[in-house]
């Protein structure tokens, strides 16, 4: 199987020759920037440079997909008026100024294809599809409406708004949902078939289950339905400390991507099995970033043994791999999946 066939078959819960490995954002970027001599800052401004960096991740680490979106989680928010800044040329941008809650009435939906920066990963996705699309899965990437709102207005302001100004919060989430739907249209137009959606605001450490249902779940559900209606496979990412994974699963994503350290893996596996593909997230901090290759191997072995032989399993990091994640750990992650995830 090609990496793309393997990745998409696992998402569809069909048999594969081995368990696929999922690459998130631009994980372990330091080695990619070093080997290409490219600057992260330039990748955000130029689709060709963005594509070259993403392609370098595929060549260097050899996972089964590459991604047309990075871990800044700010690109959609800046398209709606948040100002970002670049303290370093070789790191992600940061928030300079949020949009004021009093200005939310001025917000309007954005077509990502027309935004100076949001269009960059889309154009880069086209380049990636041209270069390796037959062989590898090029995965689209967006943040859920509540994640975008947190980066647009500031997380504390959104939380406060749930209590003091629900109308304003709903207005913002409506606008962001429309822009997110337009992003799905753009993906389909260029031929991307799978989309990753960051929804780590869905956690008990941040909101009550009632607030989650009223805001986060409602708008995430609208985006998911729109994407499913367009034939996109959807990957729901949640690396929250207390993830509402079960409620997210009810919305019917193609795959659930959960950081295993934050949950009882057996319970999550049993809940997801047969209902969605499971992307099992190996701890990206203490295991992948600061652990040894042997620890990485043990984690992969445990996860795959716990899952068993059913199709619909993918191994990935729990979230974007840290900037300086050691190459030997990434290499061992891949070798371990090949060893324990081999299917006769
Ligand atoms: Zn995450």
C-alpha cells in the first residue's frame, strides 16, 4: 500500500498492511528548518516555502501523511482581525492584540482563499498534492470555532462571555463557523480529502459539560456536518487534560485523535472502536521529547497490544511534536509501529 492508501484505509476502518503513522502540524521543526535552510517566518508568507517545509517532514520522518497547517493555531484568528507579531523569525507568530469584545458586531465571515495568510497553507496544499499527492495523504488543518474564538478574543474573554454576554459569543461563533465552512469548500476544490480539526477547548478543565454543549459542541458539530456533507474525512483532535471525547464522538467524526496520557486508554479504545478510527496519541512531551527510544517503543507496543487486531487504528504523537524532539525518538516511533503494527 502507498502511505496515502494506508492512511485513508485506516481512517475508513478498513484493513491495512500495517498501522499508519500520523504526522501533526510541523512537529520536530528544528531539524526540518536546519536541513532545508528555510525560515518558519517565510513559510507563513510564501506557499512555495510552506510546501517545501511540509515536504521535508515527509521525506525526513517518513510518516504516512503531511499536513497543510501548522501549530501556531493563529492563522484563522488573524484573518478575522487579531493582530499577530513575530518576535522570532524561526518560531511561530504570537498574539499582539486581540479583537475587543465590544467590536464583535463588526466581524464578518472570511473566505480563506482571499486572506493574505490563511490562503498560504491552501496554496501550499495544492503544491504538495502536485508533488506527492498520489503517494502520501495531504491533510488539511483548521481550528474549531471555539479555538479560533479563543485566539481572536482571548480565552479568558470568551470564558467570561459565556456568563456575561452569550449573544456576543454566539455572534462570533456563527461568523467563525461560516468561515470554517468556506475553508472546507476550498479543500474540496483543490482535491484534499482529509481534514484535521483542533478542538482542545473541549475539556473539563476549561468548561462545564453544559457550557461545552451550548457553545463548543454546537458549532464544532455544524462544521463537522458541513465537512462530512462535502465528503471530507474528519479528524477530531483533542489534547485537553480532561477531554470530552465521548461527547465529541457522538458528533460522528471519521477519527478521534486523543492524547493517551490524559485518559484511560482502554476505556477510550473501547468507546471509539467500531464507531470511528482511533488515532492513539503517544505522549509528545515526556515520552517523545525527553524520553529514550526504548520508552517510545514500549509506549507504541502497549498501545497496539491494547487495541488488538481490529482495523481503524493509527499511531501519532499526542499533539504536535516539540520543536527539538530528538530524531532518534522519531525514528524509533516509526520502527516500533512497523514492528508491532505489522499486519500479515
Ligand atoms: Zn493538541
